[in-house]
C-alpha cells in the first residue's frame, strides 16, 4: 500500500464489515465443552 492510498483511507474513513451472530453455534460450543469436560473428569477419576 502506498502513502497515497493510506492518505485516502484517512480522508474517506475506513469501512467495517459486520454480521449478526448465528445462535446455534454458541449452544453447540457450550454442549461440546460440557461433554469434553465430563469426559476428562471421568478419565481423571479412573486413573486415581
């Protein structure tokens, strides 16, 4: 990027792309985290 292009960005302002979050992925991540935590806890208890 040249100095001229950087200067144009400052003058015109930078654009920001945004999107709405997709709800099911948060729930899936939570469930996967709980299952993996329980799995690790079971392994830990069995090794004692």
